[in-house]
């Protein structure tokens, strides 16, 4: 009966771009990368979740990232360098395409006006946890052929090309801080894939299997240095992710308090909250209700009493007129 586990050689053939068909696989990589970057950038600009998901499925970056991981485990220096070059050059190309598309659209594509950007410029520790979990699934799918059909789901969950196009779009818009946040999300995903991949390969004993098969061009690998490097990178990445998580958590607490105060203030005059717009600097709340408009001085006093700075809040009051016809 055929084994459900892939051999080291089969895994090499799956993620390494070498051998007789290297040119064909390389052209396929660049074709898919360019197309997925265009789709992702267009989807972000249009604020279309469906288009962005489509770009995630098409994106080919997961292959060379897993190739970097496998080459590290197998001690294959040539494929390690080749895979790293593909990851770096592919990332640069995706950023450049995002920047170019940003030049073609009117207006800035930033977090304050685009939910696709907003969801990728402030990565948190929960994003690292999600990346680690997805990385495990992707590595297990590489080892076990009977669950390889989960790879499209892994591609969607790990999100590699969309953050890179967001980097280009926000750089073109002059939002450097947001671009750095999106790039941090990409780096977080890459490090998580490689780190969890090494752990999974160790659990499945891939290094020992490779030594037993004596795969050409490989040598017995020492994982101590790569593991130390990856752990260090996880710690370094964890610092800004922790700071962002703390900042977002504190902001959420304040926003909930503001909404409570505004709801209570508006209810007394028959006004109801219709929408809440969040941005990096202020909170805008739209209310609708009958005339006369409620006294905003009372609201300002209530906010100050709760320890909230009223200058960071904008209240938009939209009067509603009721007209009875046929009277």
C-alpha cells in the first residue's frame, strides 16, 4: 500500500525550483506572482474582500518560503539561497506592483478610508498565533500527501501577497508607518511558516530520513543555528506586535466608553447612533433624531467626567423630519 507520507525527495520536488523543469517552474512562479499582485492591489483599492481572497489563492510565495524551511532542514545550501532569493525578489516585485497601481488611482489608499488596508497595517500577537497555526497546517500538508488538499485554505489563511501590495499602496500614499505595519505582518507570516515548518519536520524525522536516502547535493544539517535565529526573530517580532496589541486594546476600551456615553446622551433626546467611523486620530459618531438638537455641552461634560478627551471625538447630528401625508 502506498504510504501517505511524502519522502524527502518528493518534498524537494514539491517546493524546490531546480532540475530539468526549473525554467518552466520559474516562469510559472513569476507569472502567478505578477497576476496575484495585480489582483491583490486592485482588490485592496476597490476594498473587495473577494478579490483579495482570490489573490491569496493564486499567490505562489508559499512555495519558496517552504523551500527555505526544507532547505534549512536538509542542509541544502544551493536551494536555500535560491529559495531565499525568490522570496526576497518576489516581495520586492509585489511591493513595486502595489506602488505602481497606487499611482494610477485617485486619492490615497490608507487605513482611514479603506478597510482592507486597515486590517493589515496594525498586526497583533493574535496574528502571530494565527500564522503559527497556519504554518503548522501547511508543513503537515507538505509531509502528508493525504491532506495536501488543505493547501488552498492555508494560502488564504497565511496572506502573503496582499500585505506586500498594501506596503506599496501606502508608501505611494505617503503613509510610511502604515507601510511598515503591513510589512511587519508579512515578515511575521514568513517567520511563522519557517519556524513551525522546522518543528514539524523535526517531529516527522525528515532530517533522519534524508540522511538515510542520501539525497544528492545535501549534507547532514545542524538545526541549532537556524532555530536560535528563528526564535530570536520571533522575540523581536513579538515586541512590536505586543505594543500594537496593547495600544489597540486600550483604544477599544476608550471607544466602548465613548459609545456608552453618547448612547445615553442621545437616548435622553430621542437620538440614536447610526454609524461609527474609526481612524488613527479620532472617533466620528453619526446620530439621527428629531429637532431640537441635543445639547453637546452636556455630552462634553459627561465625556470629561469619564476621563475622555472630547477633542478626539467628532459628533455628526443629522435631523430627521417626519411628514404625515394625506392629513
